[in-house]
């Protein structure tokens, strides 16, 4: 049990609640961890992206009953120092045809829809 | 008594010199996925600037900036970069500043606009090996207008502080502030132009006098 009485210096304690001010960085860490989550924007813009793709697919496929679903989604920065865009790869199907779309939405009212190859 | 009074040094009132000019910049940025898909988290930032002063009569400074970034997420990016700043002030010899800097940028989209926070630590090699450390912090806000979301209000401020005293870089303390207000137009998600007014308020090397630069600033931002 000698090692418990070691004369080695105290281990570095990054956050000691008994010492005032030592934990100042914890809220910052929590805040930054929350800030790097990309979930919210993608969830907010998914509905308008699907709506935009469905509208386009019904025209392209000449099929009023075309249905759409999201294959993949990610946030992408646009021009520097500017907006973030939600980027969705969407598959549309109906009347025996299939089409794929790349939909970039800046917010719930501004989307850019491009038909792409699968 | 008169002699005592005369011996007390009274600092001269600060002088503020007002000038007019303009800055123009092209900023390109994108990920390196086009080189290799495994490099998609790495970003490249290339920038060129031209600066005119003396009531637009004199091209006094250029900036070439190149930086490599790593995306912690699509909102947070770590950077390391290099600036080359050739300078020719009216009536003074030409010199070129070189700068190395680490930086961090965070983009926060909200329902009422996009905020950007950018922190950089300029390591200035002005002349010789007398290195100046100058942190700078930018806060930027972009607000799309309801009547046309391609059109936006742009407001930002960036403050610079000299951490250490150097022969060519001046005394430690406040260095300068840049404040901008203008408008932006998004041609496509990858191409945006901005035009506006920038006020650059600069301390001199002895922290005695200031220069108030009134600038028309035009920018072109290209993403890939």
C-alpha cells in the first residue's frame, strides 16, 4: 500500500469543484459540443426539400402520383462567409419511372432543385 | 513653481487623420474532395485583395491569403494560413508583411439570419525576426430580406489587438477595428457578391494618434 503514500505531486485536476473558478470551461465545452451538431437545420428543411422535389418529379415524370424519399442528407457551406445549405439526395418514383434529385435548401422557402444521375 | 509646472509633461491631444479609399476582394473556398474523396473534410481558402487610399489615387496594398482548413463539422472549421501583404504607402519605401496564422471559424444559422464567428492569431513578420502577435476576432451577421431572399443585409465587426511590443509593429495594445455594413446578393448558392461601407479605425505604433479610414468595400465570394 506504499503507493498510496507516494510523495509524487498531486495529479492535475482540470475541474475541481472545491476550488472556485476552476470549472469555468465546462459550460463552454457543453456549448461548443451542442453547436457542432448539424441536426436542426436538416430537420427544418427536409419538408420543403421533399415538397420541391415532389413538385419537380411530377412534372419530369409526368406523373401526378409520384412519391419521393430522402436517400441522404448533409449540411454544406455555400459561398464563403455566408449561408449553410441543407443538401438532400432524393429519389422520386411513379408511373413506372424513377428520377433522382439533388436539392439544396438555404431555409424553408429557398431551394435549388437539380435532376441528377443515380 | 513655474519650473516645476514646466517639467510636468502633458501628453498631446490625439490626432485623428481621416482618409477615403476602397478595398476589393475575391474569396474562394471549398473542400478538397475533388482531389480525393477522403479529403472531403479538408478545406482550402484562397483570397486576393486590392486596397486603394489617398482618395482612390493610390494603390497601397495587396493581400494574398492561402489557408488549409479542417472541418470539425460543417459549421466549425480549424484553419492554418499564410498571408503575403505587399505595401507601398505614399512617400514611404516599399515593404512586404508576411503573416502566419491559426484560426477557428464557426457558422451559426438561425431563423433570423446567419452568424459567423472567426478568431485568428496573426503572427506578423513585418521586418526581420521581430515577430508581432496580433489576435483578431470577427463577428458577422447576414440577414436575408423577406422580399427577395437572394438579397441580404451584411454587418460585421473585427477587432485587432497587439499582444506584444515590437520595433516595427508598435506598442502592445489596441491595434485596429474594422466595421462593415452593406448588402449582399446571392447569384447561386456558390456565388455571392457584397458591397458596402467599411470603417477602419487604426492606432499608430505609439498608441498616440489614429487614422479613420472610410472605405467602399466590394467582395466576391466563390464556393466549390
